[in-house]
């Protein structure tokens, strides 16, 4: 057996480091050829052809009556109904979020009475259809003709007539809010339970009560989990307003366009008008939801955005300049 001196690379044609010699060529480059996927191309072509046929058929079908669609799309009565739909959505979601937070905190409370009351509320309003609930709220003035305020079975200080106190608009808001609050309660509860228990323990160690810990420490961190489904519920609420005709309230977008279809004797273009407004509002809400989610997701992902990478590059450039000085 022969031994070579260190650094001579005997019998290997390389230096002592095991790297190729200076005069030897490196490994040949691999000529990578992308894998052909004809199935994807065929599927894409078929989808485009079917989409083109559908659009052509819709454009040439006289049943759609596109001239009527264009005439009523920005009609004053339709635009007013669209604003009423937005107000119904905003008010219903506002009260639903407030009540949902209260119900979620009650559900997580160590008090068994609050916990079971919250569970019972969720059981009723999640277990029955929203349309049925709206019908009940429309019959409120029949079920309860008068509301008495005072000491039960002793003396009443005031009497409120439900027929004059509650309008169909506010009955619709109440019905939508109570139904949605049951779902918002579960969303908020899921967000609260997603926060690490150590956060609550640290707040308790600092002397905070359970309520202070929940409102100041847990809920702000839970927003990252709460925001995405809340955005979906807001979009769903916008479309659920079309059911308030069960109250009955008939001044929102769908009911108004349905009534206007009597003028045209063709409900199809008026349904398209309502759909166009719903799509417009939904698109705006989806954009807002995207930016809101990105705002609350800051620091939750290790992947840096393009803006963060640019800020880091600028900071490194400034640092190198100062280092060179």
C-alpha cells in the first residue's frame, strides 16, 4: 500500500481539498426540458370554448332583454333600494358583532348561568332558518300587541304599542342581527380560544381580571382569526337582506327590482339588475376584506411582502453606506 503526501492529490487528479483540478473541465450542464402536459392545454381550451359559447348565447338571447337591463341599472328607484340594502347590512352586522362578542364572552365565562344562557341562544338561532325567524319578527305586533314596563305583577309605569313603535325596517334589522349574532359568537369564540393560554396567564399575573384580560390582551390578538370569517359573514349578510320580504319589508334591492319587473312584463332583466348591484357591492367588500386581513396578519407569517423586502433592502443600503464612511 502506498501513501501520498498531503496536498499532492496522488491518483485523484485533484487537490488535497477533493475539488477538481484547475485544468479539468467541470460537470456538464443539464439541459432541462419542461414536462409537457397536454391534458392541461386541452382542458383550458375546452373551458375557454364553453365560456365563449355561453357568453355568445347570453349576448344574443332576446330573453335577457339587455336594453331593459341598461335602462333600469341606474334607475333612481333601484339605486335607492341599493342604499337601503347597504344600510340594512351595515346595521345588522354592527349589532350582530356587538351581541356576538357578548355571547362569546358569556360562553367562555366560568359562570355556569351565563354559559348556558349563551348556549341556549345559539341553539335556537342557529337551529332555525333565518326566513322563519324573519316571519316571526314580522308577526311580533300580533304576538305582542303591547309591551308593559314596570314591576312585574305589581305596577306598570309605561305601555308601548308594538305596532307604532316597531317599523318593518327595524324589525328586519332586529331579525337579521339576532340570527347573525349566533354565528358571530362562534367566530369570536374560535378566535379567543386560538390565542395561547399563556397570554391570559401572564395578564392574570399582572393583576388583571378575567374581563380585562379578555378585552385588552386576548381579543386584540384574536382579530387575526376573527377577521376572515367575519368578512365572509358580511358578504353573506348583504345577500341575506333579500329575505326581509318575509317581515314583510319590500324596499330593499331584490324586492324593489321584483316589483319593477311588473312594468317590463319580463323579470329576467330585473333579476340581472339586482345581481349586478349585488356583485358590485360584494366585489368592493372582498377588496376591503383582503386589505383588512393583510393588516391584521402582520407578523404572523415568516414570508415577507414585497414592501417589507424593499424596506429591508433600503435599510441594508443605508447601513453599508454608513459602514463605508
